[in-house]
């Protein structure tokens, strides 16, 4: 029975198709110690994934895809959302502090002018 490939998007030309797997690695990959610590903290387990090399049916570009439990993808997406939210908070805080510095500089200049009189 022929194995059907998953429909994926080629990162080179953008075509969605059943790009053929040309190599499948049975190794269970992890990333590095820092990332292991992150996933163990967030999920209770180290990340584990498998790599496949696919060949685009249209442009012949070869690209890696990974296979992993959805839990790890969800954890990554949740972390991205948290970091984006934190980034927005920091940008807003930075803008508020910048405005505060401008107001204080303006007051300082006024005080210096009055002191010079
Ligand atoms: Zn392609």
C-alpha cells in the first residue's frame, strides 16, 4: 500500500502539495539544553521531533519538515504570544518613560532659566 505524504507548503515557491519525502530520519531529535529546560518547565517533557526532507513537486526545492506532538507546537505558539504581549508592554513603558524624561528636561530648563535671572 503506497504511503501518502502530507500536504505541505513549499517554503521556496509557496505551493501546497503532497511533496514527496526523499529522506526520513528515524532519530528522535531534541534541540539543546536551554530549550530542553524550557520544554521540561512548560510541558514536563523534553521536546522530541523527527525530521523529514521533502522535495517540492513544482520547483524541486528540498526542505525539512518536522513531526512532533502538537503539545510542543502549542507551547511554542503560547510562548510567542506571551513574548509579543511582553514586548508591547515594554514598548509602551519605554514610550511613557521617554515622555516623562522630556517633561523633566523641560522643567529643568525652566528652573535653570529662573536661576540665571
Ligand atoms: Zn516549491
